[in-house]
C-alpha cells in the first residue's frame, strides 16, 4: 500500500472504448434472460472492434483492436466462430481462452487464475474482455450470493483491467424476482453490479416482441445513455446475426415490467355498446331479443343500448309472426330478408310507443 496526498496525484480523463458505455480499465455488467442475444451482442462488439468499425451509436473508431472472449456455455468451434464470421469480424483479432484438451485441464477460475488471464491480455493486447457468464468462471470457494465473496473474486479482475487498459464486460442472467428494480434483478449478490462502473440490461420490447433493447441500469462515469434497439436475425446458414435499429425510448424498468407504454384506452359503456351493435349487426338485421341476450354478458344496459342505437342511426322494423310481435334492428342501408318483409306490422321505423315483449329492447 502507498499513501499519497490527492494533490500529488496527476489527473487523467476516463478513457472510453465505447464512449459513455464501456470504459477502458473498468468492469461493466450485462444482464438479461436467456435467449435474447446477450452473447451475440458481445460478439458483435468484438466484431466491430476487430474491424475498427463504429459501435452501434458511435463515430468511427481510430483503428482495429483485439478482444478476448471467455465463454462457459458456447463452443468456440461451432458457435462463436460462425457467429463472428456472420458478423463480419476479423477472426485474427478475436481470441478465445478455454481449458486445454489434456486430462488435467480445468476451466479458468477467478481469482485463482488471475495470472493466466493477465498473461492472455499481455499476449493479445485485447481492448475488450468478455466473460460470459461470469458465474461460470468463479472459483469453487466463491459464493455468488455473498457480497464479500464476490468482491474478493472481482477485485483482482478490476486491477487487471486497469493495468491493461481493457474494458471488461461481464455477462449475467437475471434472477426470478419480477417486479424489483433493475439494479436487483441480476443473479447473485448486488456486489457484482457494485464492482462495475456501468450496468446494462437486455430485454424484449413489450410492444414489438421481435425486437430487443439494450438499456442502462447504472453508469458511474457518464451521463445517462439512450437505450438501443436491435433484432436477432438468422441467415440461410441458420447462423444468428444482429441488426441494430437505433435509439428507443424504453428504460430498463419499463422493459422489465413488460407492459406497453400506451395501452388501449378503456372504452366508455356507450363506445362499447356502439362497437357491439356494429359488429353484431354487420352480417344483417337481428331481432331485439337476440341483441338483448348477447348484450347481457357484456354488462350493457337498456339505456346505453338505446343511446348507441340512436348514434348509429339504427332503425327498428316491427313484424307480426306466429302470433308474436318481433322487433328487428337494422343498420343504415340494411333491409329485412324477403322471408320476413311480408310480416311487417309497422312501417313507422322511428315509432317508439310501448309494445309488449319479453325484452326491454322490444319497445325501441
């Protein structure tokens, strides 16, 4: 440990890999449910970096750079390589670190194998390190639900990132606690996100399920960044690729809630009655008795139906058949069937005098 007065320290600005989002020398977190393209997003960033292409919302980069991928769930040969190819990566600038094939081979574990990771970063000069998912690379003695234990694993990783000027992106699945703040939705201890300088969420667009969005959860180094929409695509080879769709207004909390921002407005009873009558009479005139019995389950009252009838200019035609008076309702332009016309009792379509009948609508 070395003691220094703050006045003796030399100030330095934050160095950005992806401006406002991924800082060099810092840890960042990417949370999301399975199946939404988290790993694909990380590979897209690696591909862009390898070609010196701009990030989804940024200006052109100064030049290509290397990245290093640790993936505990996907095969490098049948998944990572084909996806990077589909994303247009320079495959000579994207590296993977995985256990060897020998009998004593073991996967990298943190913090035990920090030196191995240090050596890999020295060899590759990687500007981006992806650890996907982070829990697959924690030592057997690290308890992912314990804050102090998680910090013991991540502290050496943060020092490594600072020493090499590498942005480290940790990937994590969500827990099963819906309704909580995005800060608490990542699996395991809050210590994961606390150790990171920025946190990001991937979730499905509630209004366009074929789209997903990348939204900010926390950002200690820059102002709030806009959410970005994307779509996972499959080529003829069935290899997944990615298409960025630009900024979107969704926040992390809104995405997790999964509720459309502008739900349909609740109809007034009269609007509901109008919709009902237009639909029920669309295929032809119906009797007041048929209308009444269909309207009852909807909770529509006699008065509401009468007002909707007037607004839609629905006319009544009364017939006398089989010893009974029956009232037919007709939309403008409709006519009674020929089989019923000969029974017309009252051609005064707007007469509203009371007539006996089994439903309140018979008198209309």
